[in-house]
């Protein structure tokens, strides 16, 4: 839950605004596109997963405790499957963001000339 404010902050920055930052950090090359795709994709996926886990009905957790599940099993067998719809929504939004960013990134930094 400590990453939630950071993910919200990163989501507010448009993907195309990361182009100068990515060039400064990684330089010009294929790594720049990968870096920008990661920055555009991670916030919606992270927010979707955290909101999904936060939205698990308390009854599910109580039933899991009553069955004697430890915290590890409760997370992977109860909370994570219940959070899957929100996580998949975050994945869908992240995919849309990544396609938009990859097109822009390739137009800006994908000017590498191949020499044969």
C-alpha cells in the first residue's frame, strides 16, 4: 500500500512526457522504448491490483481464516482471485497506454539506421 501514492502520481504524467526523461536516463536506443512502456504500463496495473485487493469482501477473508489458512495462502487463494477482475482492467488500460507510448517513442527515438 506504500506504492499507491507513487502509482497515482505516475499515472497523472502523460506517457509522452517521459520521452526527455527516458532519453536522459537510458539514452537513445531500444532501451528507451522499453523504459517508457514500463512507465506507462505499471501505474494502471498497480492501481488495478491494489484496488482489487482492497475491494475483497471481508466475508471472504473471514471464511479463509475460519478454514485455518495462513496469510500466504489467504493472499494467493482468496484475495488474489477475488481481485482478478480489477487487475485485468488495469492490464487492459496498461496495454492501451503502452501502445500509445510505443508509437510515439518509436517516432522519436526509433530513428536508428541499420547498416548491413
